[in-house]
């Protein structure tokens, strides 16, 4: 399919002039519109204006210019269909062989703070997607380009064969429909959020590829990492990697889990994660103090773990971290001394990420075979809870501190979940068990003698008093849990029997 006539209209003009000049040098007629036409003419390219083709002026501030039979007839005609060819001749329509179009910057517009709704609407492209869809539908005869990175590929084939292969045209058409689908999905998402539509009849979102991954959870599984175009800044997808080999599928999942936990804290905090569960969490007056506690919480499981800090990694913390094998360290920043120490380890990944207050709530989705589950983020904190104390004894100041930490952490542990906390650190984590007392036994065993005088957090209520019994025998003095079981009274009586202070929050934190 020899390219004799091309229509060019782009908002992203990167690489445009040399590409179009090369086409013009091969005798291709260039049709263009608005700012693109002006840019090409200033570069010395002979351009036919769109109004010259349609015989109709651009009107309504450019809203209507390419929506015309002289354009779409030239794009959609089946060249081997005698009826189509005859109608083109009868109506003076010439075929268009190449379309180079990218769309109004809708994403860039709505990503601006306090963007006016009218500006967002004005940056919804109509003519561009219409041309792209026409050209992509008729890719048997028309080459369509939406991405400047494809200019060289198209030009190479044109210069070599004076045409673009059917294989390339088909790939470019598929890319075009992905491009227009993503564009429309972003518009749909924006407007749906504007009208506060909950759980619409169809759920259309788009993601942009960040990187290919070596493999998925296991080496035999292929994988890639995509990011939301306008996602929250406090996301692993927005992290900058300063050092180390590329992230794996499991690294990304674990790093996301670590970030979700460390964001719970205002004081300096360090979180260690293995297999998406925290193995150690510590808070303190400094990052090195917080790390020492996170390490002491479980010095075995932290080996090969992922570390997240909500404050800068300084020299003292870096020195301690360098003494063990860690996969990733995530922090808002690294001091020059810390960076020098840690980058001596070739494989460790160092990531920086903005961890300031981010009030944007995102929907969380989980795929099931043939379907998708969507829910709000679990952003419910202790400050919003309807606190009640059903036991005879109330927690003292020290116990409240431990309960607060246990509750923040247990929210992020796989259910059934139990967390023991003491002295600004976790001392035992029981995760993902089929019954609650089983999770408690794991956490208690891990804590050992440290359990004496600790606080226990449970992600859901106690269906029986056996967890309270186990906690009491281990030396736990305070418990925080949602409450709401038909047998709450049994647990309350058991707590009173051992002098345990128990807090009901009225909210559950299941995490499957």
C-alpha cells in the first residue's frame, strides 16, 4: 500500500518535523490542521490545509474541522470495493493512506490542581479519535500512527519498500484502539467521579505500562507492571529507584504492603515485610531507633525482607541495615552518607518515594477468574472508631500506646490476624490462619517472654474466649478488637477474670 497522502494532526510534536519532512521528500502530500500545520509550515514543509480538502472552514473554535466525508470517506473506503471507489470518484474524495494523530492533552489537563471543569471538557478530543478509529478500522489500506516512537519504524519501511507491511499496519491499528480506549476510559473515570457515581453499570479504567518484569510470582509466569495515569503519589508505582537490580513481581507486592503500613505512622517508623505480611514494626525518636526495634521484633524473618521508613535513612541506620541481607529499602530520601554505605551492596534496591499526607482514596481491586472485585480502601483509623471499654479495667497510658500500634499493624496482616505489641514495636505476628486462636498461638510463641505486659490486637472479633485465655496465660494485659460476636460476653468475663483491659473498636479489618 503505497503512501501518497498523509493526514497529520498532533498535540505531541516530538520528532514530528523530521518524520514529516522525510515523507514529503518522498512525494507524500501532507494534509494538516491548526497548530500542527503552522509548525510544519514554519519548518519549511509544504502543507495542504484541512479546509482546502473539505471545502469547509474550521468552525466553533476548531471543534469541527475533520468531521467531514472528504476526510472519513478517504479513510474508510475499501480500495478493492468497486462501489466504494466509484462513490469516491463521484464525490471527489481522494484516499488518505497515512494518519498521524495524537489527542488533546486530557490527562495533563485534569492532573493540574484546581483544574476548571470547563477546561477539562474542552480538552476532550472528538475529531482525533474519530480519525484514528476510521483509519484503524481500515488498516488493510491505511497506516495509523499515534505514538512518536513508531515514526522511525514506519519511515524505515516506507524508505525500504515504499509501503508499510500489513503486519505493521495491524500492530499499529491494535495500538491505536488501545490508545483511544485508554483515552475514553480516563474521560469516563473523570466524569464518573465528578458525578459521584458509585458502582456504575460498567467499570472502565486504564493503566500505563511502567515496566516488563522478568517473571511473575514464579519463574514460569510472565508478568508486567502497570501504573494508574493519575494514581496517588504515595504508591510504589511512583517510586524512583536509585540503586540495585530491577524490581520483581514479588518485590512490588511486598513493597506495596510495606508502604501501606508505614503510612499509618507519624513518628519515625520502620516496617519490615516478608511475603506481604509485616515481620517487624518499630517506632522511635529516630530512624535508627525504629529500625533497631523492627529488627529485634523478628531478627530471623527480616533476612531478605523489604524495609520501608517514613523518614530519611541516615548514616547510623544505613550502617545497621547494611549488616544484614535486605532486598529493598524504601524511604522519602537517603542522606549522602547512607547512600554511600548502602550502594556498596550491588543488588540491594534503594527506592525514594514521597510519603507526605495523601488524602486521595483509591479503589482497590482484586481479580477472580473471569471477574473483578472492587472496594474502597480500608482507610478506617482508630481516631474514627467508636471506642468502648466493656471490661472492668481500662487501659493505662502505656497500654494505650501499645494497643494503638497493635491496631495499626493488625489492619495490614493477612486474616485471621493477631499482633502483639510492646514498647513501640511488634513482638509477635500471627498471620493468615484458619482460626483465630491459631493466629494468637503463633504470635505468642514468637513473642516468647516478651509477651509479658504486652498488648494484643485482633483484626476481627473473638468467636470464643479461647484467644483471651491464651493471651492471658502468656502475660498479655490489654486487648483491642472489634467486638460484635454473639459470645462477646464470654470474652469480657474471661478478660475480667485475668484483669485484662479490653477495648472494642466497632470496626473489623479483614485482609484476605
